């Protein structure tokens, strides 16, 4: 019995150490969001940078001396803080006034750039850092050995929490920070220099990210995939805790780390005659917690409702119905695109087919984000579930691809109905994060369910027979279906439903007062958007002949967001343009340079800084000026 | 025949009683003002009528039907139009589209996915805008309008549901004096011509005494006086309540 | 319709693609398309690329194939099967490659193999370890170079039986490779040692292991031996936590792939001495083939080879040999030539089996030791892949008919 107790205690301590690590990253993210309202996607990249810098600086200062180690950790964190300042001054300061999500796109570009910079300076091989001098060993706790360094980490989390609390509640600077977090007008009344405040908060947030990374050096080898892994953890912690709430972040970190430790401790458990592998649940436990918390507490554990506009559209310009030449001109473009295969370049066919599919995907996402004002971070779920539904009907029911394609929008729409029902009850970043949580849960089911979905390998052999076997015909079918879907969604935006959807976005109270059931309208919008994303996914499956869980992974959702934002949220044609430019850029740059990520990042950054309203918006202005 | 009858309305927030046993009636074509010092419970009262808040007790009958606790959109569909204290229009739409969105909603066409919204009830929308004197600005984006004009757009939107009752929360707040009187004159004439009952809250006593047929006075959640403008002006309780909060109409100058 | 005109209207996406292609020349090189996730799995694939470069140099110095030099056209698939398939199409139509090779992750490998079957083009899957590539999902056009998950697991089994431990704990990355390795290990061990008991099983997400809790959970089960298929950063974290916590004291540990320099070297002096692993002891192999390879590699790159170098090198040699043997660039002829193709590699002679298109390239099996503060393999032997495959009848029943 005491053995069991000791095992449980050790896992509890493991959970505490994990919680501290999570909290350190999340605290900076929460702080930056609270003050600047920027969702800093590059926070994970800053963490990674902290880890790499610590590795090098400790090497420089002396791996085995106390001063070398801790000096290196501190210097690394300070460097990352300084990099944060540079980012704020050079990039973010220029776009605070741009639509909210544009800053997300800019920080996404930074992720790409930082990753390639790290690859360039440190190389691809993982780097295992030194153990901390004096804390190399373990202590005996009830006959179990527990790492000394983890004890230090357990103390570091609450220590940083306490210092932050003192800073925020016992200094003049803290008053400004809290004012900015809670009440913007009060900030203006206090007469502070907002620019300096933002810069300093960015320093502090980046410093904490860097510190979080550097402190992991004895536990975690520096490697290139940390940025995305960490950012997703940090987002979850911040949202579960309540955005802007440091205490909430601590609580959330504790909850998530302990839940993970518990799942691992349980391992395989026999229940009702089958073996349930709790250790496999670690894949998704944090997202399951996030979904549960957000459904029950729409602003996180300790968060307060934010007066945050839902999308970027509240102050959008009117969305006029297209002029008399628009549809004919679109039709001509479509016909010309359809003629492209006659040039005989089969690859052009494939690339244009991809662009068509992603254009429909982006337009379906834009339908939610733009007119709906509902930002989805997990839109790939509908795309992916659509492709899996089509694939399963094709492979398991042995129906032709033409029939299987019907299953795609149905599955995408059904999933969106289910997820959307919960999501429309939230708003802003919380809504976005709930869509992400659902998407991750869907992903993990697809990833785990080997018998049905082929697990991590996915499903292969999805090549249509019959008429669609011919790739030109398949391209035409893709073009017609995607254009048809885009056409339908555009019509819907200008139909009474679109008007009601925009009304619900602009002024939910007013919309209710004229009899519009805003939640239901938004729910239907989710379903429509999901259905067309699903159709895009189905077309994708048969174009590639195979699908894998990546089809509904975060990366695809992020790609979709990048396409929409690049094209511009405020115009209808923007997402199509964004999808084309993004897909083409990625294809073209990736083929011509090794550092394509950084180049793509710089390209996005340049576009963001030059056209803060997206490509579509820029074109519109150009037309307006001419 | 009364249009709206509230009876025994109660609402408390965390033990603090905001509205206690309030009852009143509004007849068709009647313009009724609800006044009282800050914190008197005007907004709470209003929000129970329009469905934003569910009362803890009491009934609200609209044409005989109890609407207490129903959601705002259901109440709107029963013929209750509404304007907001801080103007709430659909900023990304043109003026005409604001009214069209309301008309389409009331006609049950908001789930139409295909047909263009641009032409649906366009003429009706323009006619409503003409009634509030905004037909010239029908094509301007709402985001670019002057404050007074926004108020009139709101009125047109509120009228789109052919309301039997108009609830107006501080309809003239933030407007210049001339504009105030014009808007309320417009409202009162519409109400009388079309037999719409109007209940409004207001801080500006000039407006209240100039246009209200009847006045309800709230203080600390209770109805302390009710009657014609003259009766209320001379009511000693009202005078006492307002003594600290400012002066009553007619005592100035 | 004028193609340029179409492109112009087709928009920016198409414009840059319109560059005129150089006319074919008499001695135009034979092109081989290589797809891989260079950025995602850079630690393995950078040496892999060097291995390919070396092989191309050597093949061309020896006169190339069919009297023409060979050229590898490289594309990064971003770790995404969708991208891989698109780029495969690009390699075929734009670059006019004669065959495809490469891929790292199993799902990407399988996607390209499905594409190869559909487009009837030979595909030499160099690295993906999934058993399915040549068995359940095998097809006429796909061949695989590396010893599969099953084979490498089977290579560790004799020692695992020999240590005669009853209580085993298992830890594996939660995706197909780890699942297959675990399933194969259990099956093979149960057949040879029926009294074996699996007392704990941990399946952390790939790249995201919570090493402390996992080590503690395994420890709580009091295993006598551990079978692990962790690699990369997961392995580093697990080794460090497990060592600190004393998990490995008096416990025999078997770890697939952990002897590969890619995963062993980052551990530096913390390499876990005594573990049974598969890998590549490049310092100590003394065969003529390997000596020659090692010398050439070190001369060209001033660096030592990793396992990736050998795989990249052997894949290119195999492709060139297949084309030579086929005497033509016709896909069906290359496929026929690949069947039963035998050639030399730094690991010795290998054969692509006619039965299932799996090469007999083996792996080195041994134990981890320390030398000059770096992990090395000791007591190693070369396990020839041919000896660690299931009986032919079993393989035949797994593979779909052509």
C-alpha cells in the first residue's frame, strides 16, 4: 500500500514540475495578450530560441560551473526579451491598427523565419544541453528517486507567479499594465505612453518565454519542432485559465500537467473487458480539458468577459452586391482556367486543382470569419472529416468516387453542426480556441482509430475509376464543384441569410431585437461552412489518392487562416486570391530554395506591412483610386 | 383596451432589490415616459420588458399575452420595437440594408440562401426611411452617419416590425437640443397616427414634459408617482426625490 | 488555344511556370526524382542528402547509366502526403524523371507508393520503415531499401530471449512505427518465451513524451526488462529522466534504432551503457565496401557518415543499378529489373526480393558503450536482413495479388 502511495506521490510531483514548465511559457503569452490584444503565435518560437541560446551561452560561459549555467540561462532569457523588443518595434507596432487577426498572420510569419534562422545557426541535429551543476542527481522520496532539478522547477513556477503578482499589484508599472488589460480608456486617462508600455510588455513576455525555454535545458533537447508544440500547449493553458489572467494560467497549467501525469500513471487499464490505454490519451487530454472548460465556463477558469470584437468585420466597409460584370467576368475566368489542361502540362493541372480545392476551403473559412465574424482555428476538421468520409465510403462501401464525394459535405456539415452548437455560445479568441480543441479531438480520434481510419498511416488507394480516372476530367469536375461552392457561398453572403449573419456580427443585441435568432443563424453558418470545407476535403482525397490525419491537422487550419488573411477578410474575392498566392508561393519557393520557410515568412511579412488589408483589400483600393 | 400591462414586477441582483412590485399600463397611441434618478431601476425595468432580463416575479402582458421571461427576439416578433441607449445599428451595412435586414427577419426570410437580399423589400425599406426623413441617406454606410441620423435609422429599423409598442431607452441621449425635440416630435406623431404605444426613458426633462402623455416616476426600484405631466410636476414626493438630483422642469430660470 | 495566353489569364499562379524549358540534349542526364521531408526530419536527411551526392559522383564517374549521367532532382514534401503526391506529379511531368525514390515517414511513403501504382512508375522507398509498404499495401511498382520495423525488431529478439526476463515493460511512440514494433515484439517473444509477462505499456505522442511521468510509471510496474522503440528527442529525454531516476538499474533495455549515430550522438557521454540496440557502428566496421565508402565520404564532406548517409547512398546506387539492368528507361522494364536486383552497398551485398520487393539490407545489432565520452556500439554483429523475414508463405498471404 505504501508502494502505491509513493508511486502516486511521485507522479504528483512530476505533475507539479510539468505545471511549472507550462506556466512559465503561458505567463508571457497571457501578459502580451492582455495588454496588446495580440495573439502572439511566435511565442513558442521564442521559447525555442531561449532553449537554443541557453545551450550556446552555457557552452560559452562554462558548462560545469554554477555561474556558467545560471548566467547562460539568464543571458538567454534577456536575449530573447531583446528580440521581442525588436519584433515589437519593427513589425507589430506598424500593424496595431490593422484588423485584429492580421497580427496573428504577422506572428505566424515570424515563426517561419525564426525556425529557419535557428536551423541556419544551430543545424538540424538535436542538441542535448548540460545538466544543472549541483542539481545533477536525484533525491530519495519514499524509496523513489526524484530529480533534484525538478524540485527547483516546482519552486520556480510559484516564484515567478509571485514576482509577477508583485510587479502587477505593487508597482506603478503594474497599474498601467492592469489598466491596459482591463480598461483601455482608463489607460488613456492615466496619460501613459502606450508605445513604451507595449514595447516593455513585449520585452517581459518574450523574456518569460525565453526563460521558460532556457530553464528546460536540462530536461529537453533543443530541437526544431519545439516551437509549434509549445505554442499549442501555451495557448491551451492561457485559454483554459482565462486570457490575460496570470493566476488563471497557473491554475490551468496545474490542471493540465496533473491530468497528463495521471493518464500516464494509469497506463493500460482493463475496463469492461477491454484494455483502455490512458497513456495514449496524453495526445489529446489538454484539448479535451479545454473543450470541457470552455463549454462550462466561456471565459476560462479565472477570465473575465472581454469587450473583444468577434471578428475583424465590425467596422468593415459595406459588402455591396457585385456589379453587373462580375458574374460574367468570373465565368470567363472559369472557362479560361478550364482550358488550361489543353496546354498539355499535367502538373499545371495538379497545381490548379490544388488551388481550386484550397480556394473553396479558404472561402468556406472566410464565410465564417468575414460575414460571420466567427474565427475558426480548427477549420481543417471539416476538411479532413469530409475527406475521410469520402474515402471510407469509397473503400469500405465500394461505391464509385462520384457517389463517395457526396459523403464529404455531409460529414463536414454534420461535424460543423455538432461542434458549432457549442462554439456559437462563445465569442472571440475563446470561440476560436474551442474550434481548435474540437479539431484536435477529431484529429486524435482519426489518428488513434487504426481499424477504421488506418491510424497514423491514413488511407491509400483512393483513385477514382470510371470517368474521373482521367485527370483532366477530374480537374474539370474539381473546378466546377469548387467554383460552384464558391458561387453558392458568395450568393449566400448577399442573400437575406448573409444579411442576417452580418447583422448578428455587427450588433448581436440589435439583431435579436429585430427578431433574428443570432445563435441559430451562426450555427447554420457553421454547418454551411463545414459542408463546403468537407466538399473541398473530398475532392482533395481523390486528387491525391491518399489521406492521412494531417488532412485535419493544425497545420492545415493555419494554412487556411493564412490564405484568408493574406487575401483579406474584408473582400469576398480575397480568400480566392490568398489561396492562389499562398499555394503557388509555397510550391514555387519550396522548389527553388532550401530556406523556403523563411522566404515565405518574409514574403508574408512584407505583404502584411505593405497591405494591412490583405491583397483583396489592396486591389479594391487600387480600383477605388483609379 | 390597453396594449401593455405590467403587474408586480420584481428583480433583485445578488440580494439588492432593483425593482420592487412595479406595475403600469400603456395604451395604443399613448406616449409614456419612465423617469427617475440614476439607479432608480429604469434600465432594469426596461430590460425586463424587452426580454433582456427575466423578472423574478410579476407579469408583463402584451395584448393579453404574458411575455415575461421570453427572449428579446420572441418579444420583438410579437410587435415590440426597440431603440438602444447607445445606438446600435449594423455598422458594416448601408442605411437601407439595416432596414431591409429587419424587414426580412420579420417576414421570416432570414434563412434564404439564394435570392439576392439587395432587392428584397427594398421599396418598403425606402418607404420606412422616408417616414423618418432619411430617404436621402439610404445608400450611405451606417458607419459614416452623424449621431442624430443614426438615431433616426434606429427608429426606422424599430418600425420595420410594424410594432404595436415601441420601447425607447434614452432615445435622445447625446443629441443636440434641436435634434432632440425633432426626433421626439416625429416619434410622437408616428405613435398617434399609427396607434403605436411608446414607452421611453429619458434624462432630459424638457423632452419628457414636452412629449409625454403620461409619466411614470421610479425611485429605488419602486413606482412613486404616475400621472399627467402636470400632476407629476406638482407631486411632492417627486419633488423631494429630485431635489438632490437636479431641478424639475418649470422651476428653472 | 495559345498556352501562353491561357497562363496569362490563369493568373499569377501560373505565370512563373511559363519559362521555356531547355531543349533535350543528346547527353541529357537521366533524372531520378527524390522526395523527402528534409526540413521535418533534418537530422536524418541532411546526411542522407550527402550520401546521395556521393553516390551520384561515383555513378557518373563510372560512366553513369545507359551512357548518360544520372541526376537527382530533389523536392521537400514538408512531411505532408498531399504535398508529396503533388510534387511527385511535378517530378514526373515537369522534370521528366524516370523513377521516384525517397520518403521518410510511413504515411508519406504509403501515399507515394499508392501514387506510383496509379501512375505506373517505379518507386524506391528508401527510408520508411512501415511493414505495410511491402506487405499489406505492397504493389508492383514499389520497392523498399531499409530493414523494416518487423525486421529490426526480429533482430533484437534473440538477445531479448537470451536475457531470460519475465516482466517486460514497453514504451513506444504512438504512431504506426511504434505500434508495429510493439506488436511484432510481443508476437515474436510470446512464440519463443510463453511465460513472458507485459507489465506496463506507455505510448507517448511522437516528439512530445512527458519523460518524467513515463519513467515513473514504468518504474512503478517493476519491470525486469524494457522494450522501447523511442528515437530522437523522445529518446534523449527518456534516457536522461530514466537514468536520473534509476529506472534502468538492474533492468535490461532493448531499444530499436538507438545505435544509429543520428540518435546516439546527441546523448554524448550520457549514452546508456549496456542497452541492446540496432544501429550503425561506423567507426568500427572493417569491410572493404565500408572502408571505401567511409574514406570517400570523409574526403568529400570532412564529416563522418550517419545511417542516413548510407541509406541515401545505397538508394541512389540501387536506382542506377536498376536502370543499368533494365537497359531502358521504360517504367515496366525498370520495375522488372528491380525484382531480384542485387548490388553492393557499404553494408555488403543486398538483394531486392522478387517475393515482396523488400531489400535484404540489414542492420547492426549490439550494445551501447562509451568511448572517449561518446556513445558507441560494442559487441556488435551485422544482422543480414534476409535472415529476419517471415517465411515466404506468410509473406505471400500478406501481400495483395498483383
